[in-house]
C-alpha cells in the first residue's frame, strides 16, 4: 500500500523533537558555500509540513549562482514536486511528479537521489515519497551520463528553503534534513515501516556523510543552521529566529489552522506555519484547526495580535458551538444564542480555551484569568475544532494560535515553556490540570490501528479462465467487483448468500446464481469467467477493482427484531450483513451491531426491486436514496434505527439482504456536506486518511462516484466508478478529490459532488487513522 506514513505514536523509539518553521513573507533561508566535491552522486532526505500554499514555486533545497543557473528540489506552482538542473535558457534535466502535494495537516518524507553515473537514464534521478518510489511524472527528462550538477560546486552556494535569498521561498516546516555527498541511498536509510501500524516512520541515519554532507536537526535554537553530522558544514540562517524552532515534528504532529477547512465567507491570509490568520477589509473569515476531537480535555491559546474594531461580534474565539466575542458576548448554539457577559477582549490580549468533552464544559481565560465557565450545548456535530472568526472592519485583524508548539506566538511574546500533564507542549500559561495540547501523540489510540484488516481494495486483471485473487489481507465477507476498462455490471457477493449468488448494484435484477465467484479465501477470493453478458469477473485482459469488507463469518440467528434475521456482524468495524424474510407491514430487524447503523443498504433477493439506501444524518429525519439510480433522496418516514434493530416496510415474502454500517472513529465515516460550486471546494473532516470515498447528491439527480487509493495511489484521486452505471472507469474530471491525512477536499465544481448549495451524503473508509497518518 504506497504512500503510507506515520505522523505520531511511533513504536520505533526514535523521536524527532522539533522542526524549523519558515515563513515565506520573512524571506527566511539557510545558506552555505560548499567546497567543490562530487557533483554526480548525492542523496537528499527531509521531512516537510506545508504552510501557506501560494501560486508560486517553493524551493526546498538547491544551488544557484543567483541568476538562472541552478539545481533545485522544489514544489511547483501546480503543487507537484520538481527536481531539475538549469543552465539559462534551458534545463539540463527536469523531472516533475504527477502527484500533487496539497496536504497541510501533516508531514511528508521526501528523498531525492541523484546518480548520473547510472547507465539507465531513468535511474539517474529517483524520487521517493513516504518510502515509496514515484513512477508517474508529468515531465521526465533525465541528465546525460556522468553529468555534473550545480550541487557541490564552490561557485554555487547551497540554499535551503529559497532560491538564492530572494525568491521561491518555502513556507512551512522542515525537520530531519540529511544530505549525503557521494552516495546514492534509499529511503530505508532514513525511515522504515512500523510493524504495529504499517506506516512509514523516521529512523536515525547512521551512515557516513561525505565531504559536503550535513545533518540539520534544528536542535540548537541559538544556531539554527548547525550541522550535526560532525562535518562542520554549518549553514548561515537569514531572517530566522530562535522562536522559529517549534515542537511540531514528524513524530508528534501538532494542530495548526487548516486553509482547506475554510468554509464561510471570504478567504484570509495564513502565515507562520498556518498558526496566524489575518484579514484586511470589511468581510469575515472563519478558521478551524486541523485536528478535531469528540472526546478528551483540550487546551489552546490565541493571541489577539491585531484588531481594528474591538466591539465587532464577528471577532470571536472558541469552537463550532460556543464562542466568546470581543464585545463581551458569549454564544451558545442553543437557546438563547448570544448572551451579554460584560467581559471584553481587545488587541494584545491572550485568550485561552479549555474544553472538557466528557464533562461538557468550556472555559475561557483572558491573560491567564478565568472569565467564562460554561456548560456545553449538547452537540449535533461530529467533532469539535478550535474555531474563530475575524473581520478587518476597514483595517486589519489577526489571530495567532498556539496548540502547544510555540508559546512565543511567532516571536510576539516571550516563550514561557509550560507543558500539559503529559509533559507535552510549550504554552504561555500552564494548562488546567488534565487538559492536553492538541497534537497527535495526545489523541486516543484508535480502536482499529490497521484499517486494512477490515476493508481493502485490490486490483487484478482477468485471465479468461479461473484464478485466485490474493492481497486482501483477510477473508472477505462482502465482495464488490467492477470492471475498470470495459462496460460490465457491478457484481456483489457476500458470505450469507454464498459465493455463487450475485447481485448487481446498477440494476434492479433479482439475485442470480453463477460461478463469477467460486469461493471466499483466507487472503482474498477466487473468480471465474462464467458470468454471462456484462457480468463477468474474470474476462481475459479486463482490469478489475474489488472492494472487500470483513464481517464475521457465516452468520448467527438474531431474534432482536419482530422478524428473525441471520447476521454476520463485525462489531469492531461497525459493519454487518443481514438476511431475513419479510412479513407484511412495518417490521424490525436485528442488525447485530453495538450501536445504531448510520446507513442501511437493502435489496430484495427474490424480486426485481431497487437498492434502497436509508440514512438520517442530513436533517434528522429518515430519508432514502436508490443505489441503482440517479434519483434524488425521498422521505421514508419510518422510525430511526436503534442499537439493536432497524425498521423496514417491504412486502411479505421478500427475501432481503441488508448491509449495515455505522461510523467508527479513525476507520469509517458516514455523513453529509454542502457543496460550494468552486474549485476550492468543501473540506470534509473524517479523522483519517481515506482509502475509499463514495458520494451521492441527495437533493438532485446525480450519479454515485467512487474513488479509492487502490486505483489512485496519489493525489489527485479522479478515477471514478459508479454503482448505478455499468460504464468503464471515468477520469473526465481532472481535478476531483484530494484524499488527505484527515479527510477529503473537493477540487472541482462538478455538480455530481460539489454543486453550489447542493446537499451530499458520503461513505468513507480509512487507509490510516489520523493519529498515524502523514500527508498524502
């Protein structure tokens, strides 16, 4: 599974304690004039966390004469990664990834290997992201044999985070930067796969560095460019201060503000590693934290650095449901809404928030003194986040946040170095007892550390005979197969109906029997070609995607409902398969889960009927969609499912199959969002890096697009299949979804998933919980 990484909770024992923050507006750079050395072979390794994402190039590492002759590793203005060497007016070589890098919520590990002595041209430049080699490029011109790059030339200074000292400045965080002179290494020299989480994690480099090699760990705040390799190749910092050394790191990822989560009104300017939000003019900007929570006790601080109008109700700090405004009002989402409290804040004040989810309280502090202590309004939202809203009011407003990584507030305060009860963080004021910094190491361990043990996508090519497909990682109990390069039906098999019995999601057809699948196996399944027209699962040369879910074997009898059911339930993963024979009128059916399902998909096995998808999370009422059609949602009017049963109202004698799902923190999420019709579309927080996302517009007639990381191993994810269509895979929307470390982001205004004002439901399953995820 490519591009899997670990953001926190490492079992390796190797911890990276800090990073160096670069603010592009400060023209920050590290520079070194090297001695002349090997210019043909070297390796660069570094961990990066992006901050501001401008429409310009951002250099990570390079060498230049300051004019146009240069070697660069940089992020392009299209957010791809480029490795190139340029002699005006043309490139000597230039390699640009197809993959885009727009995740600002966690860390990427990048390794670039240059070895122009390789006989094969494509081996002379290698790029690795999070331990996996990149093989898809939008541009790929390679250096000539034995070409001398501009690296390690004493006439060309080496720069980190800038092109010379004036242009293409990086914005974000750098950590654990290694440069190995004279050796072509691999990612395994700098990282490894964690055996407990199956994620890519850092490890200490223990090899030699060569003449111009260096190791920058940014551990010395008094000498930020100090080389820790032993070579003494120290860099000179420019426009960097001791306060730019922060605790955010690849082994403990802290919350920041998240520009992709901006959901109301106009945009603001993010800076200081996405800890500052600034707004000028007469409009509002709302902002949220990259880590959200639905349990625990959390503490964060906000410096009111600029304020044009102290009495504006639109200048507030808090969470989604509870905010304290600068004019002294407090807002509770419940009745009576805004309430005058008489305690104001203004420019220069430091506001602290302490939220106790279990105790249902929220406390606000002004300059260290408790000012408001409120009971939380019962939340109808899935997660809380740190939220604020500012308005320039004809001038400029700015908030600077500290989630525990920087109590200097980007040098605007003198750091006080207070930690939480876990010894984590750097706060200006001591957090109240029991309240923690908002970082991944403080997040609760997910109940499912390895989502691939319960859901997985596998790809295969048909051979026209029979074959066993492996690599699922478990024995699937629900298997859903779709041809990618030809117009075939979607074929669904499950353990309760038996491997030979199939249903088609794109038709109303009753169940048929054919050996399209011959068995569920310990690590996959076996398939045959005997499927009939449009329903084969192993046609010669046809490529297939197979989505697999784990239930719990052949099922048990369940008598919780008014009609007896057979249930195969995976209570850990919130998924069950249910069969029953219906009676007349409304009935209850036992689902075997530990809580009420969020979505129930039902289909008649013995009659030609639609696939009905029931849910209530849009407006609280029971609605349904039809999986086999584009139809908009309709009201069902039935009762909500309970922790033991769901309700149905089929005709007597229908042999029913049902698939029941409820959200599991860090593994699955079922919910809704509202489109905005923009290429800067809505961000949907899931609490994990998605492996599978299916979307359907509820208030309009649109298809059901599915994307997954089996087919799209890097962003952008745009290879779509549709449960209601037999058509081949579609890539007609070049900018579809970014699947990020903590959710997914719409990148196009297409009405199928992002019409302005449109209501959409989604089903998402995880590749990795956010606690363990890095940027994708």
